[in-house]
C-alpha cells in the first residue's frame, strides 16, 4: 500500500504553486497525495505556512499545533513544516514546537523528499498536480521582491527578486494548456518587475504577448502589479490581445502623498492617480482590483479621509483592505511607532469597505441587461457558479447561473448569458 501524504496549504496563490510542485514530486515517488484534508488518515502531514501578517502567522501556528496534537494521539506519524513562516522563524519555532519532525524554508521544500528517503526529480521540475479546477491554474513568473516598502516582511522571507527564465515559463504554460487549462493567472511577489534582474530590461509585455499566443489559452489574468515603474507597454498588449483579460490587480496601498512617502512606495499621490487614469484610458473597459491599507504609522484623520474620497473618485471595481500589522524587522518596526490604535485601524477599514460597497453596487447595477461571457467553475445546488473576465477566483465576486431547462452545462466551458439582476457584489444571469 502506498503511503499517503496530506499537504495543508495556507496563504497565497504563490504558496499554492509550491504545494502543487511538491505534490507532483511525491506522486512521482509513489506516494498518494491529499490536499487540505482536515481529518486525514495520512501518515505524513506537511503544513505549507504563511508568514505575511499577524493573522496569517497565527493561523499557521495553530495549524501546526493541531497536527502536532494529532501526532501525539497517534493519528499522524510525522509532521513536516515548510513555507514562509518556517523560513522566517525557523530557529524560534524549533525551540517552541520540538514535536515537529523537520522544518523547511520557502525554497528548500525539496528537502522533504530527502526526509522521506526519496530523490527530487529534475525532469519533472515544471510539472504540478493542480489543486485548482482543471480549467485554470496559477503561473508563477518570479520569486522574491526588491521593493523596500516600510511595512512589508515579504523580502525577509523570499529574498531578492529572481525572474524565472522566459522560455521555462512558456514551456510550463504550454504544458498546462495541453492538460486542459484555459485560464492562466499570472502571479509573483511583483509581476511588473519581470525580466529586469535577468535580462536587464522589463519583459512582462513580451511575456504576456507570448503566453497569449499559446493555443488553448482563452484567458490570461494579471495579479500583483506594482505602481512604481509600471511597464506601460503592457497596456497595448492588454488592449490588443483578446484573450488577455481586461482586468488588472495592482496594489496601491494608499493615495496620500505623505503616507506613500512614509510607506516608501516609490510613487507619489499625483503619480498614482495619473497611472490609474492612464490604464483606464489605454485599456477601455478595464476592471481594476486594488488593495489599500489603513492605520500605517503616522496615518492622520486627514490622510484617511483623502483615501476614502479616493475610493469614491477612482471607483475601483474590486478592492480589498488590510489594517496595518506591525511586523518584526521591517522598516516600520525599526523606525516608526505603531501609533494608530487597533480599534481605529479596523474602524477605518470598515468605513473604506462600506464606501466600496456602494461603488461595487453601482457598477453591478449598470451591468444589468448586458450579455457576458462566463467561465463555468462549478455546480452548486440546482445551478452553476462561474466568473466573467472581470473576476478572479477566490477573491472576486461570482456569477450565479440558474440551470437552463433541460440542459446540463459543463464545468470548464464558456457560455454567454444575460445579466438579469445583481446585488452589491455578485451577479445573476440566465
């Protein structure tokens, strides 16, 4: 009987790609592999951790402790830990949770194979066991980050930006397409820096254009863009390539000139506004997703009110919010006092989201009666759930489809529908 390994993958989509790579290596070594099975009977559990902010770290530690308790009661034989939290706090964690059999950082997860008595197979280095539905997959184009944002601990865990070789990415995308993937979700810590370190120039536009030429790829979606040094030549590719979604995830964090300076974002408030307008001008109909932060050290009431007005002014169709987290060893931690009370941080975040709720509701109301192309993601109840090109999985609104009379829809296919109604975030079609 093959031994079973259960991998519990926490955190972002970039972590998920690492999980999928490990799953393929374990499968090739003859293991049965599970993903995120809470009451698994697997003998080995691997926890792929996140160490981004306080809540994520707490979730990771609690998950490790749960698996250690299962080991104590005999439900699990061995517990391995990998990922960002392990990379950042390995020494401390080893002392605090000695019951874990072995700790592996974000980039040395291949050591798990060695710990199991297996070898890493270089021939399968680009192959993955997809944990997403088979019609879409995340495509990681680089690791690390060279930005110096005041609040961010990511470079402490991932190191400097390292772009993957251009042809290696294309080869992986072609393999994914050959396996039935129709949508590529391009991810990295900073997608808009792609190529600068390896080729001496930004090659993101060229990469996206080449990905768009791969047969079978019907949607390409870009995530984790950065405003400073944004490659404007990308906009022409987005406008001219019909299978590059009119969608961009670009983290702005704030709009106040003073706050952006304190955040060390490398961009001013006026430049931020000008970039948003430029993107909308060059790619008509584009939907923008952004993330903002409340309660960064030094944020005044005036700074917050400016950001609140910014949300109404720019009308981002998709928006997420993070209350500031005072992370060890960051620039903020060393140089700033965490001077905005936690209650105020969360109240400001709630006020931003209430303003965004109205923006989203107005956007959706204006879409009623439109015909939209929908990718069917799953069956749910007596209908289906899908997405338009304006919606990324897990983070964005969904499309709810009533089951057509006498017809079964196939998950992973595209269909056109008419929007008949909408609420603040989701839409309903027939």
